[in-house]
């Protein structure tokens, strides 16, 4: 430095060779990310429908329900009942548990709900002829994410109640 107003000379940067480190944990992470992408492409995280069925004393019930859905997605559930008893049924009662429906908004039933209790939404189907098939459509929108367990209970005044259990996974 010759004069006090001159700045000092900046030294040259050291020579550093190019170097790439790839550890086994990097490979595991890359494979996990690749697996998630492949599963998404094959629809693992998309909407899928499940089925459940049961029969008791000639009365059959079949449920088509959303098995995996996305948060805020509107979906429907179909409950199909068959009178295979060979006898007239004056009232066929179908109850869907309230804890399942609590996870959803904009819930609507066709035909309409007859009554709502602390634990169930009850639909009553009147005058079911022998061999007749009736359906109940439930439409709703997912409001919370996680796994939700549900069940449908079917009964008449002559047949003991029986249950079909199911569950729905709601992805964020």
C-alpha cells in the first residue's frame, strides 16, 4: 500500500475442484419421492369407491361409498336395499351413524331423513313389496381430513337389525 487512500489488493479465490457427494440416504429419499409420484399417477391418492354388503333373513343391503376422497370434494353414497323375503314389509328402517356424517357438510338424503337422533340419521322406506329394490342416495362434501368410520344399520319390525361397516379416508 503506497498511499492511505488506496484500497488493499484483494487476493485471488482459492482453486476448488468440483465435487458432488451422493450418500445412500439421498438415494432412499429420491426413491421415496419417485414412488409417491408413481402412486399419484396410478390414482392411489384420488377418489375411489368401495362396496359393502350384508344380508339377513332375506333382506339385502349393498352400499357404494367413497373409500378415498379429497378435502372439500363433493361425493355421494348409494344404499340399495332388496326385499328377498317373499313377504310385504310395511317399514324398512335404515340408519346411518351421525359420527360419520359429522365429518361432512351439505349433507342431503333422497328420500328425505325421517328423523335425526343423537347417534343416527334415520330413513324409513314404507310399503316394500316382495322382490322390490329400493335405493337411498346420500350426498355430501368432505369437511375434515383423516379416516372416518361409518356404519349403516338395517331393520324391520320382523327382522333383527344388522350392520354394514365401512370407512372413508379424506386426503388434505
